[in-house]
């Protein structure tokens, strides 16, 4: 029962209008890209490569197929890998104590935030 009430409360918080807007925007986006692929394919490829024209549903299939072949459905945020120096620096920063952070800032920038605050 808790799960059902949580879902109802969440639905009230999100709002029917937002869900409806998202569904409409999603359908519009898919339709837009399907129409663009259909028009480009039918305008260019039959003349160049002598292929058949395609319809809207075949264009959507091509989009899905290209997504599967050339991309992935999950990407890491900002495309960073674990060997990226920014990731290593962030991990190091998280585990530093406030004193170690202060020393690190002094080492990098040659000054201290606490000294800057005291001067103001």
C-alpha cells in the first residue's frame, strides 16, 4: 500500500500537465526526425545510388538501427572515463579534510581562501 500512495503523491507532485507535455514533445520529436530522414533519403539517395524511396516507418527504423549500430543507449555523464584527470582530482578532493583542502589550494593558487576572507 505504501508504494501505491507514494506513486499517487509523486504523480500529484509531477503534475499531469508535465507528463502530457513530455509525451507530446516526445511524439513531436520522433515525428520530426522521421520526416527529416524520409525527406532527405527520398530527395538524395534514389538519384545518386538508385535505391528505392522509403516511407515514414522505414525512416524511423533506420534511425533506430543507426542508434544501435553507431551509438549506445547509455552514456556516462560528460563522456568522462575513470582515467580522466578531472575524475581523479574530484575523487581526491572528496576525501581531503578541510585542512588538507586549504593546503592544496595554497599549493595550487599560492594563497589561502581563509586569508582572503580575513583581508576583506
